[in-house]
């Protein structure tokens, strides 16, 4: 777990290890969420990077009779 310091302008630096692990690049947008008593930063990815991320998912689920 990394610790960062909030600057007088309320800025934080994302630690290098986290940036590299999440492949965050300069200028990339991140979504900021407040969840209970914490802040979560979620990197936004271009839609073309999402292609194939569900590959191999099991789609054989039982459906209601009116949904077949």
C-alpha cells in the first residue's frame, strides 16, 4: 500500500508502481468516486481497448421460458 501527500492545491501524485501496474498515461482521464469514507480513482479506457475482455465467458445460463 502506498501513501501520498495532498498538496496545497489538493493534488496527489499516483505512485509509479500503481501507474505502471494500471498502465496510466499522462493526460489520461480517471473517474473519481466517493464510496463511504474513501476515494476511488478508476482509469477510463478507450472503448477499443475493451474488445474481447469477455472472451471465454460462460453464456450457457438457464433463461425464463419467455426469453428463449
